[in-house]
C-alpha cells in the first residue's frame, strides 16, 4: 500500500471513529428529550388533560420508538380518547418491546373490555394472571370474571370471582362483581350478602351502596335503604349516583 493511500485510510478511520460517539450522543439526547415529553404527558394525565398528554406522547414516541413505557402510555391515552384501533396498535408494540410484561397484558385486556371483545379480553387477562412475577394476579382474574359476566357465561364468571377472592379475600371489586353475577342469576339473597360485604370492605363504594339501597327498597326494608341513601347524599350528592339516590328516596312513600 502506498504511503498516500495509507494516510487516506488512516484519515478515513479517524473520521469513522469520530462519527460513532457523535451518533451515540445524538441518540442519547433524543432519548432524554423523549423522557422529558413522557414526564410532561404523565403530568397532563394527572390533571385530566388528555389531549395535551397525547401531543407530548406523539413527540416522545417519535424520538424514542423503542421505549415500551412510552408506547403503553400512548396506547392508554388513545384508549381514553376512544381511538381503539390506535390503542391496540401501540399496546401490541409495547408488548413486543417489553417481552410480554404482565401489566401491559392486563391493560391490553381492559382495552378489549372497552371494545366489547370479551374473548380477547379473557385471553389477555389470563396471560397476565398466569405470570408468576405479576403482583396483582387477583385483579386480572377479576377482570377475566367480568369479561365472562359480560359474555353471559355466569358460571365461569362466578368461578373466577371466587378464585380472585381466594387469593385476596378482602378484594372489594371481586365481592361487588359477585353481587352483580348473583343478581343476573336471580339469587337475591346472595346478591345482598355480597353487597354488604362490599360496603364493609370499601365504605367509599357509592355504587355498591346504591345497589344495596335498591335491593332493600325492593324488599320493603325502607329504613335500611334510607341509611345507604343518606350516606351517598352526604359524600357524593352531585355525582350521577347521588342524583339517582335522591330520585330513589323521593319515590318512597311519605312517613
């Protein structure tokens, strides 16, 4: 190799070596900027500013498309905007990037609940629930029970609601779901038992209190119904449940 060619090759190698750190630095800066936009999106979501959050996430995902946390938050944001096809796309990307993270599987299942695709919801809740590293398997099992309930498979729904309660006996959401299942079955005694249990476990559950007031009213136990209504009107008077409770109270015969 001639001396001139050697010098040219040496200079080319210097240029290539110089480019690599610069490229790496640029990528690091892009990831850093993406994280800034990601954090801003989280802040917007905390303030219920969903459109502003979406703007930040679209920038973030362009800067760091391999970040599964950004992908899943973008999916959740699209879900809240009811853009279900876009939400599905980004959930799938998040799962590919995270090697089937169970929290993402659970959230993906919730999307299929919104889309009323019960079989797909059951499938993803099942994947999450069976992951041995998932801390909240009982939540996914309850989600699976709810999907069976919405799909009118009441025996399967009851089975999985009970399974969730075997794992976490004080999980109020599973008790409330059992009350809904028993109501659909026409077993109002068990409905009442599970509504009382729900209210005891989660006194803040105005929905459970309202359903209990309705049931008590149907049983002509008006004093017990009024007790639940009064609590609702004290703590949630302007909510939808509050308005319904007030209307129910007004339907009672005058003392």
